[in-house]
C-alpha cells in the first residue's frame, strides 16, 4: 500500500482531498434545498424564517465539513471521557435544567443554552462502537449486556426529561451497533419476546396518563378530533388531500390556512405531501433511501470494525429519523418529537445530523491512511 | 488492556463478512419499512383521496349567509316612505394592528372621537374573541367616511363596514301604519324557527315589529344569498370563492297618500284622536293618522330606555297607541245605520214622524232621556232626524228595534269584529248584544241600554277604521271591500345570478271582498244617504258648517260622545268637566255624493267645547279639500329625498292658512 500511496494520492480527486463524499453530499444538498422550499411554504412564506433556516443549513454544512477533516479512528481516544461527561451533563440537565415546552432539555451555561442530549446522539454510537469493536465479532453475550447497560444509561436519563423522541433515537443508535456487531439471533429473539411480555406491565404500571393518552390517540384519533386527536387528524387530512400530484407549492390549504399545527417543524412532511403529492413523496423517499444506501456502502467498505459499526449505526439512525417522523405524521406511529431530517426547521438536530454525516464522510475519505 | 492480544488474532475477513451480512439484512429491512411508509402514504393520497379532499375543503370553505335588501315602501304617488340607508361603522381587527393604543388615538383624532369613548373601547378590546372584527364607532358621517378612506393606508387592521338600515323619512307621520323594524330578539328567533324560516334569516338583523313592516315581513324580507369563502384556522375570511346573491324583498306601494297624511297630522295637531280616510271603491286606506304619534326610527337602532320611558310617560298622551284602530263610542255617527236598520225592519218609512218634546220616556217609566236640544226638535222624520241628529227619534227607533235586531245588523257592517286590514294592531272594539253582555258581565240586558245604543253610547265602541268601513259599505250599498294599505308589490327578477335590469314586475293587490249586505229594498240605501247629504248640505243642519263652500258635493254625520255619565237634569258644560271626561268629537263624511271616492272618519278625544261638527268636521274637511284638488302641497319631487319631511313641513306652514 505504501508504494502505491503516492499514485493513489495523485488519483484522488479534489473532493477526496477535501474529505467530501460527493454522492452523500449530493443527497444532503438535495434535501437541504428541498427543505428551503418547504420551510418557506410552511413558515407562512416569511423571508425571515427562510433566511434563518438557510443560515442554519449553511452553518450545519460548515460543521459537517470540519468534522469530516477529523480522522475517524481518533474518536476512540475520546469515547470514554466524553461519554462520561455526557452522562454527567444529562444528570445536570435533570437537576438544574432549563424548562422549555414542558420538558427539561436545556442546560444554561450562562452565555448560551446547550442541549446535552444532542451531543449524545453522536457520543453513544461512538462509545458503543468503540466498546464492541475491542472484542471479536460476533460479540459475546457478556459484552452485549454491558453494551446494553451503556446504551440504557443515557436513554433513561433523556427519557426522564422527558424527550421520548431523542431517547428513542439514542437507544436505536446503540442497538444498531450491537446488532451489526453480530448479536446472535437467539438473543435478539429472546429480547423481542421479553419486550412484548413486558409491554402490558409497562402500560399498567410505568406509563404516565398523558403517555397512555398519546397511545390511545394514536389508535383512534377521531375520539377527540378537536383536542388530542387534532394534530394527527389535520396532518392526515393534509397528506390525503394532496392526492397524486399535490396541490402545488405554496398552494396547500391545510398548511397555508394554518389548520396544520407544527407545520414547519415536526409536521413538515404533511406540508410537503399536501403540496407535492404522492409523486413528491416517492422522490423524497428515494433521496432518503439513496443516502441510506450510500451510508451503508461506506460502512461496508470501511476498513476497521469501529468505523464500520459507527458508519452503520449513524446511517441507520438517520433512517430511524425518517421512518419515525413520516410514520407519526401519517398516523402509523404515535406522535413523538422527531423532526424530518434535513428538511424540518430547527437548528440543533440539523447540526447534529450534519456532524454525523461529517463523520461518515471522514470514514469514507480517511480510510486509506489510518488502517 | 486485554483486548490488545485479541486484536492480533482477529479474523478480519470473517468479521467483515458478518458485518456485510448484517448490513444487508438491515438494508432489506430499511427497504421494507420504506415500502410500508410509501404504501401508507399511497393509501392516504390515492385510496382515501376523496375523503381527505372533502375534509380539507370543509376545513377551509365556509358558507356565509348574505342578508337580502329589504323591500322599500312607497306611497300611492311613489313617494318613498321606508328607505334603506347605508350606515357606516369603523371596525378593527386588533390582531392586525401593531400598536392598538397608538393607532386608536390617531384614528380618533382624525375622526374626532372623544377620549372617553376611546378608553371605553380599549377596555372592550381586552374581552373580545381573537380575529373578530370589533365595531369601534357606529354611524360615521359621510365626512368621517371620506376622511378615513383617504388615510386608510395608515391604519392596517382598521376598515369601514357599510350596512343598510331602515330609515323612515317621514318619521312619526307614518309610524302607526308602517310600523318599524327592530333587532330580531329571542322571541322572534323562536317564531322564525317554528315557521321554518330560520335559515332564510341567518344573516338578517332586523325584523318588522309593528304595522305593515310586520304584516308584510315575509314579502319585504326577500331570500338569503350565500358567499362561499375560504377561511383560515382562526375563522378569518381569506378570499371569496363563490357568490350567490340574495334576492331582495319586494317593494310595496301603498294606497296611502303621504300628503293627506300630512294634512291629517296638521289637522289633529294639539289634539288626541285619529283620522282614517278610505277610498270606498276599493277599500284602500288613503290616510290613517293617530295623534300623538312617535318616530319609528327610534326603534330601528334600539331605543334608549330614557327615550322609551318618555314615550310611556302620561304627559306624552300614549303616542304608542294607534287610535285609528282603538274603540270609541260612535255616538250619533251610527244614526244613519240605525235608520237603515229601521227601514229594513219596516218599522219606519222616510215619512214616519215622531214628536220630540226634548226628552224621551220609556212607556211606564219615570226616567227622562234628554235630547241634546233642550226644547226638542218638534216633529221629526227620517231626514230631519239625521240633519238635526235627533236623539229622541233614535231612542224611539232603538226601543222598537230591540238590541238583537240592532246588533245583528251592525255586525254585518263590521262592528265588533276585525276589519281584516293589513296591520295586526287592530282592536275589535265592542258591538254589544244580549249574548255579549251575558258572556262579559253575566248580566241581563236592560231596555234602557238599548236606548243608549240607539244614540251610539252604552257599551258600544267602534274604531275610526270600523267607522270608515261601515260608511264605505253604506255608500257602496252593501258591498264590502276589506280595507287595506297595500296597492301593489314590485320585484326585480333575478336570473342566473345576474341581476336583470329590466323593469320590475308589478303585482297589483287583489282586494278582498266579503259577502255583501242585501236589503229587501235597495231604495233604503238612497233614503239614508240622502239624509247624510242633507246633514251637510242643508243650511242649519248639524254638518253644514263643516263643508260650507266646498267645491265638491260632500255628505256626512256628526257625533259627540259622552265619556262620563251625566246625572239627570244636570247640564253638561265642558269647562266644568275634567279634561279627560269631556266629550269626544266624532265625524264621518264621504264625497262626492254621487259615486263617492273618499270616506273619512274622525275621532277626537275630550274636546273643549262643541261637538263633532265643530271639532271633528274641519278635520274631515281639510282632508277632503286636499283630496279634491285644493291642494296645499304640490309635490313634484317623488324621488328619494332624505329631507322630505322638512320640505313638506315648510310647505304646510308657508302656504296653509288656519281653517
């Protein structure tokens, strides 16, 4: 490899030298640009909203670019201390956190407010990938149990805030690592069996009334069409009335006349479906799938177990965003606060996602020099 | 750390294979889940498209009712009596205003709205629902409207709303016949609901409460229109999608002549009483005025309790009462009808004479009933009995007829029953009979009461309207035309959402006729009419003064009704009697004698001196003078004119001399 290194370096394109994965970037840019259009429509066609969103997208691109420059294997050194720091911050949030929208998510550092759970979206897969990749694959049961505990700690702390959406994403990012690392099917089957056996216990003893209500609303939103069912009903009306071709950009009556709540954030998919119809939805899902495919391709081609697992987990978590968001907006899943990735208005999650793509790009472009 | 060792013996290719297999499984799962998402969206957007399309539209599309314009009301010559005038109000949607306090004070300065009112408005703003327009200032002047319009760009969120409100240019002159409209109240709503009209009135604010406005409410109202609008989640109208215009109510043309009405008002000024003038040929009411009256416009905007109390105060003399349809003792005005009853009963002939010594005594009874002429009229036949209004003649006739024959005949002339005129405020008054007295007082009828009935007293009461109807029947020789105000209705035809500008369709009112009165000998009619003619035309007769020198050939009858009992042998002297116990003056008249065109009935309460001839007669005279061309007012302007009344008033005071 050393001898050919010089030649290869010569062959390397400008993009590779910049540590940019072009296919991934194309998909990301496609989504960001689409996001600008949909946010403009959903945000009451206000330039101020559009400009703020564009600035955040630009900032997120810069973050992605900077993260891409970091050699991915170097994360391993930082995994444990950062993970511990993250757990402490999450604990601090619960103790002194800033309450916003009925949940404690923010830590006030005096000069800025900071959401530790966002950082954990990256730290947890790094931590678990680091832990699992130290041992032979497939991972042994004992290690899996430890890995599970490592995943569970931040998940529970975040669920306690309560931020179901983020805890779900963080849990899945960890579990994906464990799955990709080859956890035995027997174990997976046992876990699934236990989980379904545990569900009634969870329902009867552990879930809070408002959480039960959410599930009930999900099962039958029409029981309270003006109250708890309003969001999901209006959302389904928006999607369904879009039809095959959609009502056209800026023409969605559900969104433009403000019947649809949370339309530029979590429910932006409904705005998109209403205005662009089934054809738009098909194209959007294709772009998401292309990004996921590219991410998995990067993972498979990564040359180290750590980077493989990390790339796979980040990619699959990205798909969880897509699936949970579209699923909840279209009535397949109960409503949990997960944005439509790279399209929804809202800064923090976009920056985290783009940092994740930065890591993926680093894995894709740094691999030849750090094995 | 232990792992270091293990790394050395790791099987990298096996791990890579494991990872690739797992990745492949997850990728397949991702594909399946994406398919699930897509098929769910497919289900929503394709299979359930119709359902959600409908629900989306019902979210945003609302049908707003649009009130039809109320039909206008004109007098017989086309003078506008009830108009719809635009009323402008300043409204605001506070959510659309950047600084409500500041803007309000600016707009108030512009339109000269008091500080006090501003403070009140600011207080009200706090308790209003969101995104609903709030009325800041109602009834803006035209100057204020134009001032605001020029400056509107400075006041986003503020706008002027124009609505049509009923306006009666002649105010109190027409109230008792036209009535008025006022805000639909709870009772009205319930009634509309019961009649199944609630939907048609969804946008209507006012409803006829009295008079013709009430009677012809359905015709005047029209049919509701609809505006299909797009609204947002706050219920605010974003744009209009479709418009079905309302069908305006039909315009009414009345038989009423506003000029006669003015004369009636002037003739009754300072008096309590009423005048009814009817065209006997069709029963159309030419004039109906009750004094004192009140301004119906007060009620259109909602009358203040202070003003309402004032109307109810005793000093106002009950202006709300329509005296034209309230009962008065008819007194001598019904003598011609009694004479007719006597002729028909063959108890008298025109030649039958009685002797009047100045009093009448029932056979075998001491009590004397005085004639109004102390020394009596001497020998009296039918004609003289009417000319001189001889009481003794009618005491005798009534005694001979008996109450049953009298009341049976009088009921045929419409007494004691509704005439069926097209206003609801009518009284039946009282036509006494044996049965009536039994039902009412559970007492037997006394013969003495029959005598009183003979001179139009006792329990007998008639409304001026009934009286004019009875005279109409008399001059029509038994034919009964139900009195009415409506002459014609007109409507504009609306075709295919476009207003047809062609001439409106006019529908003439079809006069209602009741079964005529037939007599055994048609000459009886002429005998009585001839008596009435002499009463007015013969020098020295009771009605002579009233129509002396008139250019037309009038006939008529006077009447003076006691309102208090006078002891036997006590002389009535108006000056000594309390005002409200003084005699009422009555008068009936018609002209021309051959082929009458107008019948007038007058009732004046508690006159200071004299009887029907001197008090009520001149009122009838002035109306007839007006009718027969001695016109004091020649109106040329028959178009809409908001200052009609002032103009007419000036005309009256400038050109009319005292009668």
